[in-house]
C-alpha cells in the first residue's frame, strides 16, 4: 500500500485544529460553560422556525438558483439601500452563499493569484491568512494598536507594494469588538483611490453595534464600494449560525468573477433557509433592532463581572467581550484559558490565537450571546477567581 502522507504536499503545513474546536471539545469533555465559540445558545425566533418549516412543506427542497433566491437578494438590496444609501442590483451584484466563510474564501480566490499580496489587520479571524495562502498569495499583516484596537493607517500604507491586490477589513471586529469609524473608512478610501487594490469588507456583525455607535459599511463610501466585496451573515444576524447562510455584495464586474468561483465551490446554498429568510426580512425590525437585545446582554454580563479581578476592554460591537487577566495570572493565554476550563469550568478563547506570531497580552475573549442563566453561572465562577 502506498503511503500518500509522504507524497501529498500540504498547502497549509502549519495548520492545526482551530482553537474554537479545541476549546469547545475541552468544554464538553469537562462539562464547562462554553463562552468560547461564537454561537448563541438561546432559541431562534419561532416565526423564523415556522417559515423554514413551511418552506420545506411547500416543496422548497431542491436546488436554489446558483446566485441565490431572487426574493432574498432583493431583500438584501433593500436593506443596504435603506441602511447605507447605496443601491445594489440583486440580479448582478448580490450572491447568496453557504455561510460567510464560503463568501470570504470565494472572494479571496477571485482576486489572489500566485505571488499576490494581501494585507490583513491582526488580530484577525482565522480564515483570512489561510485563504490567501491556499491561493498562492502572500499575507502581510499589521496590528491594531492600544486597548481600543485602532488601525495604524501609516503602518498599513507602508505594507503596500506593486504586488498588493487585496486589503481585508472587519468591522464590527472579531475578536476585539472594536469598530471602524467614518474617518477610518475615509482613510482607507484615500489609500486605495487610483489603485487596483480590492477591498474585502467582512461585515457579518453589521447589526450588532452598541452605545449609539454606527456601522460604517464599505457600501456607504462610493470609491470603496466600487472596489469592495462586502460579506454578510444571516446566521449572525438571526442567531442561526448552523444554517450556514450568508451573502456577498460587489459591483457587477467583480461579482461576475466571484460567481465563477462560487458555482464551482458550492454551486448554490440552502433553499428552504433562503425561502424563510426572504420572508422574515420583509420586516426590517427583525434585523435592525437586534442590537438592543445584544446591548442588554453585554451590559448584563459586565454588571455581573464588575466585582471580578478581570479587567474589561471596550466592546463596541459583535457579541464578544474581552477581559484582561493580568491581575490574576502571568500564565500565557492558552495555558490560562485551558486552566480556566479544566479547573474552574468556564471556556474562553485566547486572543493570541488570532495573531500570526502568537502575540500574547493576557487577554481572553468571552461570548455573551448566551441565556442570562448561562451568563450568571459563568460570572459567579469567574468572580471567585
């Protein structure tokens, strides 16, 4: 028998099992409260469950169109026009995808060829760098600065070369919960103007933003919009992450190329879920008001944690809260997160995982998209440490 393990050249030789899988498995193993992986543990809206059930019973169980159901694309177009003032053609500029991960990878694949460079801002969600490398590209990174995790645009600009084809941004930001301001977006617009650089804007948490802050979509800035793939997630917005349904928006020339990749990766997304989501989005309150619920959860979790030795960092969006633990331990983030799970029964994610070089600032990421009962039990344990 031939040993192919020695003959297959890995495209990602350094890749390991994701920290989300590791911490969730550990949490299950020791029966810990899982605040690590970013998924809500509360019920989906009954109306949405009824709609997807109806869609299945009505026979919407075969392939959706490659581009996605037109009804759903039209709802996305309406939402973007109402929220950001930019009209996207649902026929040629919007594609429904099998989750945001697939949309991000397909966009990277559309743009990056051998030797092309992509600039990624760290800490970064863990699919960006591998996506670039799997397509033969070179990932160049810059780091967010300070406890407010702001972009150093001068540092980013210095990374740009003639080989730079893509800049990836993420706001609201996972894992830091920071957001890009209007001034940030204008700076990026100025940096990329009169270049052939494409922007990939990961906006999956667009509707989860706090404290009267505003999400500044790439769609709202004309020159950025003309060069941007914008990725969104129905799973994040409607807390149905297991449905793996997202979307990508781009000008028609870019979208035409994106669809060439999309159709050869998955062809089409889940039809009954698309049918239900299209109907559910008829009411804009179903997506424009979710920030209120998550804001209450963030505030409740912070109130529960106020007497702990953990130090909270600002959370302006997403459903994550960062805490420093430097008053508790000098251990590395991975060691402390493992100890926290095994010995105390609460699982979190080490921020160092989101840096290519493993930068360790003794900060953990906790997901507060949980029932109040779960947050109360977790906080009771954390406050005793």
